[in-house]
């Protein structure tokens, strides 16, 4: 069973060694503070380590094969939130569900935008 999202957290002084995240399984999201653009989203068996790797620019070869890439932004411009999970399978399921919800919200926004254009 997945817990709730943590609040958004900034990297202390732009340092990655102070990541306040679950050491174990969970879901993570990293976004740009000013634009709100999601820079990274996924699940991991070691959330704190994954976030640190992404922000430090040292993503392992295995992580690259899974689609993780270093972030192209200054760490001071980023913030993150996490959600712990009981197991890796729970984290994977939760990430897929959250991604599906996000995609349906964007589809609705797009549909509303297209309807608005044709109404005027």
C-alpha cells in the first residue's frame, strides 16, 4: 500500500547529499521550481539514491537502460517529492497509475482547449 506524497522539498544549498527521501521503495518526482516542468518521474527500489544520482549527473549504466537520464538543470532550481511504498511492485503500480492519471488530465485539458477554439 502506497502512502501519500511528501511535500515539495528543495535541495539544501543545492546539495544532493541531503536528500530527505525514503531509502527503500517508492515513487519520486523532480520538477523545476519556476516553470513547474516535471524533470523526472518514476519508481525505484532506493528512492533517495535514485534522486541523488539524477541530480548529481552520475546515472549508472543500468539506470540508463531503464530510461533514467541525468537532469539538465541546476540543482538549486529543482525541488522533489516522494512517496514511500511497501514493495517495488507497489511502487511500480503506483507510478503507472499516477502516470495514467496525469495523461488523462492532459487529454481533458487538450479536449477543452480544442472545444474552446471551435466555439469562438
